[in-house]
């Protein structure tokens, strides 16, 4: 079944590159002869019926902008069965026959539920955490890595001047992809991620002491969020090593900024393929990046996939940081 009008929304935590994905979805759909409605503030826009007609020019000048022009939200109402039914009804009233959902795992669950209610949805993975199992890459990850790396490089200047240790907490929700990449890129003495158990003494303090013994004077430890209290950890490290230690939580700055080339290109391709599926009425699928190719999976299958952080990579990062 060919669709005449589709919607596009961004949902969950924003990620740099979401705008580039919206642009791609809108322009591909228009090129294919469909009408496009931008749904504001994620799934909430369906309940509030806040939708805007999108034309070629409504997505001008956004490929380089962080955030999302459509706004985003984590909708609690949409998590309920009644909420999904109401949202499907709203789509019918608004003349929206299918939706491209740009967001993370939580947003994909919503896309699956809405597809089951007769509104075909295609998910595009976008989160700075890169924690979606079905894809090797999520839009926003590259920009966030580079932002966190740049911020940590700045910290390094002052850490070096004062011969200190800096504990840097990066985002990632419950995954260590961001921490691993940033930690490797800044040459961290220790990288702590939720996927791999750590012991503060052997994996951090002893490493600092061993490097200190070899003449190293400043240290960076990168820690994934939700792992420990970095304030308390700093005190423990300072007491055990005699090195002045300061914690820094990078926080939401990691979610902002102009998307990198990689995020813009990935968003453009994923947006294109999402519309190519949806235009035929195909729904309940997510776009993914796998071994250099853009592929797609059934959402249910995608949500049950497993992805593992490679422990060997972490060992390499530690081995070369001495
Ligand atoms: O999923 C993106 C993310 O930035 C995570 O890294 C972080 O744990 C979470 O969102 C923060 O959410 P909020 O913006 O609601 O504080």
C-alpha cells in the first residue's frame, strides 16, 4: 500500500544529527510525492495535535544544527496501551498514515506499538549513547565523542599544570561506549565502564601509582555515568595516591553542538532509507548500520538483539596508557 502523507518526529534525549535526519526524511518524502507533517515534541505532539506541514524550505539551514527543530520529549502517556490507541486515533484524524521515529530504544518500543495499531512506523537510531543493540552506530555518537574529548583535552591543560588527577564522568546511560572511546582518545590512565567490573584499588589507584613511579605527573580517569559517585571516588584516589584529584561531570554539554560530518552523512542516509521503506507502507522496522551497510530489521527482533562492548579494546587502551 502506497502512503500519501507521513509524519516525522524526534523522541527521547536529543542527539546532534537529528535535524539532518529530519531534513533527509522530509526531502526524500517530498521527492517521492508524499506530504510530510512534522510532529512536535515527540509522541506528545500526537496527543496535543501539534503538527506542522513541512516543505522543502522548512528544513533549510538545519543540517548543521544540533538539537532538534521538532522538539523532543519522553512521553509517559505513550507508554500505556490507552495512550498508544489515542495516538493511533490522532494519526487517523490528522491524516498521518505512517511515521518516521528518530530516537532510541524507548522510542522504538513506541514505534512498534503504534505499528501494531495500524500506523506503520520506521525507527532511525539517534542517541549519543550508541546503546542500541541492533546497530553498530547511532546518530549523535560521533559528535558527543568529539565534544567530550575536546572538553577533556581542556581539563588536561590544567591537570598538567597542577600535576593533578582528573576524574571525568561522561554520559552513556547504562552503556560504556562513550566512555571507552573518549577514554581511549584522551589516553586515560583508567577507563571505567558498566560492562566490565572494576576494582578501585587494582584498576585505578595501582595504575596511577605505577605510572607515577615511572615519572608520570598528571592523570585522567574516564568514568561512565551511573557507575559511582565521582566526588567520593576523587577523595579516595587523592588519599591513596597523594595526587590532588578533582571530579568533573561533563553532563548535557555532550548532547549539544553542531553535528560532525559522520553524523550528518549517517543521518542523511538513514533518513533516505527510512522513507524508502515507509513509502510502500512497510512499517514496524528499524534502520541500522551494520558492517558498513545501512540495513533494516523488524523492531521486535531489533529490540531483542544483544550488543557487547569489546573488553579487548579496553585492554588495548589501558596497555598503551602508562
Ligand atoms: O540517552 C541520552 C542521555 O543523554 C544519556 O546519556 C543520559 O543518561 C540521559 O540521556 C539524560 O537524560 P535527561 O536529559 O533526561 O537528563
